[in-house]
C-alpha cells in the first residue's frame, strides 16, 4: 500500500518551489516567534520552547537572532532564560 508523502516532502521535490522551501520555512518560523513574543512583557523561554517543540537553547538562539535583526524589540535574560519585551519597559 502506498502512503501519501508528507507535504514538506512534496514541496522539496517540486522543481519550482523546492529550492525555496527552507527559506520560506525559516521565515514562517521567525514570524511566528515574533507574533508569539509580542503580547508579553516578559516570557519564559521554556514556555516558548514548549509551544514550538524546540529546546530552550534553540528558542534562545532564534530570539537573540531576531532581536539582533530588529524584528523583536527586547532582550534575553540568559541567566533566568526569560525574554523581556522592550515595548513594556518604562524608563524613569
């Protein structure tokens, strides 16, 4: 019995779309992280890791990368493994 190929597999073998799958997947993941991060003043990276099915280290690397790229305004507290949204920080 033949099984239906996974959608990602089909996309990878498509002659027009295949070369763009990795880049598009990365863009979608990045956008999802940005949207997930936005409503929180701070969020534990462990919570994000659970939501995305990644390790805390993977989430931290991705969030730091997005901060450096200017996609997320905030910082990562590496010691406490918490992302802090600059949008909610008040200066005195």
